[in-house]
C-alpha cells in the first residue's frame, strides 16, 4: 500500500488489487494462483503487466528516502 501511495496508485486497495489479479488470471477459478498461472496471465494481459510494473516500481521510494 505504501509503494502504491508513493507512486500515485492509491486509487485501489490492496484487496481490490488482489481481486483484479485473481479475476484476470486464475484460469481454473480455484481461488489460488500457481506461479505458472501468474506468469502466463501477466504476460498475456498488457494492462495488468503495466499495473504490476508501476506498482512495484521502487524508483519513487528511493527518491523519497534520498531526499529525507
């Protein structure tokens, strides 16, 4: 949540973010994601790849730390 807030992506709660991922890539609808499902799902969904990439971008976090 903190990384999302620093990067300006706080419009979605952590739970909502997780639900979006599961809805898009839990292909067998068992409520669990295997590593294979996750990788395949993200690779096939450009918008999800962008969302995850931005959510895990730590460059703004490092700037905040460096600037005190």
